[in-house]
C-alpha cells in the first residue's frame, strides 16, 4: 500500500497543473479512497504469490522456494507499479489513466514506440523515482530465516491449513471484486471525488485490468 500511495503522490506532483485546485482535505480523501482501488491491484497482482505462500507443505519454508517467492513478488509488483510511473508522463498527453488500449498503441498502431527515447530523456526523474521504489521493495522484503519443520498431518494441522487457505482465497477474492453487489469499476471512483480528480483516486493497473 505504501508504494502505491507513494506512486500516487508522485503522480499528483508530476501533474500538479491538472490538480492545482484540489484542497488539502480533498487530497487526503483521494488518498484514502484510492486505497480501495489499490487493494484491487495489489490482490490481483499478487494472487499467485499469495496462493503459493499458504500451500500446506514444508517446502514452502525452504530457502530456494522463498527466494522464488521473493522474485515473483518483486517482479510482479515492479510490472504493476511501472504502469503508474509511465502514466506520470503519459497522463499529460491523454488526460486520463491509461487503459488496456496502451498495448495496442505499443503494438505499433500509433507512434508511441517512437516516443520511448524521448520519454527516457524528458522524464528521467520519473525513472529515478521508480528505481527508488524498487529499491525500497527489495530492501524491506521480509527475510526468511532458514529452518526445517516436520509437518505432522494431524486433523488439527490439516484443519488449520484448510481454514487458512479458504480465508486467504476469500479475502483475496473480496479484495479484487469488492463487497458490493456489483464488482468494483471505474464509475465507483466518481462517487468518492469530483470528476476532475478521478484519475488521482484510480491507479493505472486497475484501469488496465478493467
């Protein structure tokens, strides 16, 4: 959540001219309600990581598997967060968060590919901020201590793992879908803030996946 909020803060400052009329109270509200859309992206992006982390087996605690989980976590979140940072510059051209259409544009239907060298030149500071973001993710990723644990297939242990998996999957599903009758969508952002600030509430991974 911290890294998503940090990218939202950078997005705000990078496009300050589009949001210069927002009050401090409205800005705090945007960051608060933005957590709901961040939850969708975090749960969707880390669903495989979450599932593998709660597997009822002793190999989950092995160092090699923990390293695999670490790289899976970092690479997946790096990809998702990268879209937020790309949009810091791209937003000024399209006036909204990028959607899945960006893949068609990168595929060659527009001149987006030709603009990539200019992006690196004009928005080097955004790339630097993204690099700092990734450094923080690696630095503060929990370190797994090596230990061996013999799993006992007792009824109590099996029940504990079943409940853990069911609860984890259930919470992940709720995080992605939401608790309302209708799944979380773009329109929900408009209920939390003024139309001109909707892009601040949203995050780019959410917009692409939706």
